[in-house]
C-alpha cells in the first residue's frame, strides 16, 4: 500500500542518520584514565559547576526510558478513546475534527519529548563536565548520550510513535472506517473523504519523522562535539558547547 512505501522511504532515510553513530561509539586509543591529560586540565582550572538538574550517566537511561514510556502510554490511551469515538464511517465524518486534533496532539507531544531528550543530554553533560575526572574519563562517561538517548530512547520513540502508532491510525481510519464508507455514499464524495483522510495521516506522519530525526541529530551532534572537545582536553570549549546547546533548547521551547 502507499503507506508501506512512505515507511520504507522514511526508514531508509533514518538509517542514513543512524549510520553516523559509529563515529562516536568507539573509544580511541589514549582515552580512559590519563594522568598527563588530567594534570593539564587541573592546571587550566575550570570553574564550571553542574546545575541542580544535572543527571548522572548511570541515571540517564532510566530517566529517558520513563519519559518515553509515559508519553507513549498517554498517546495510546488518547488513541483508544478516539478510535472508540470515531469507530464507524458515519462517526468518523462527524468527528473528523477530533481526528485532526489528535494528529496535532501527537506532533506536539513528539516535539516536546524531543526537547526533553535534548535537555537530558545537556543535563548529563553538565554533570560529567563538572565532575573531578580526567578528560579521558569524561570522554568515556559521555558515551551514554549516544547509547541511552541517540540509540536507546531514539529507537524507542521511532518504533512506538512513527512506526506503531501511525500504523494503528492508518489501519483504524484510512484503511478502516473510511474504506468501509465506499459502499455507503457516492464515489465522488467518498473519494474526497478518503483523500483527505490519507493526506491528514501522511502529513502528520512525515512531520513526526522530521521531529524525531531532528532531535536525534541534535543529540548526536552535541555529544560528538563535546566528546571531541574533552578528548582534546579543551574543557572550556566543551562547556561553551553545552551552553550553546542549552540556548538552542530554550529557542525550541519558545517556538509556538
């Protein structure tokens, strides 16, 4: 079906982004505990301190996983209500505005979740950069941003929202109650309703993909920049990258 084509193309595009993750997954020679690097860092004297909302590398996975689970659970619960409300062709026509509103809410929640994931990355980096560790140890600690956010939570959000939730919406509405209306009304009127239903679904699905992809890309780029800085013992530069990233997060939060 056309839906499968969309998923295939989008999944292929996402794999292109995922392929970059190998760049940060291998610790280069010389990382880890390095007394010479540590001494050099101490001599520079960083005054950076972790924020109160800093997240330890050990806690990052649990924080992100809980947020994803709660967000997805809430979206699925609202989907259950919508499917019950618009479970027939006539009911769908009566509540088509509610269907559109639900798609809008999925996009809003997906964007908000992506912003929180970026914030978790910043909060974890804040903790690591303020910790009394060598650059090599910082480099190793920051790898959890790849593992737990870019890969772990990123995959979970993609699977649960872009793949599973949108497949359910496709089956329930465009390929479900709307198709059932083919024998209920004239073809011309039904075709318009069917085309509008598909466009509603397709537009929302494409935007959801972009929101998820953008969040993962931002997290990947941030982690890559900060890890590169600490590996080169440029701690102050890493701290500036963190502040720039927080500014970007604030801009996303201010967008309507």
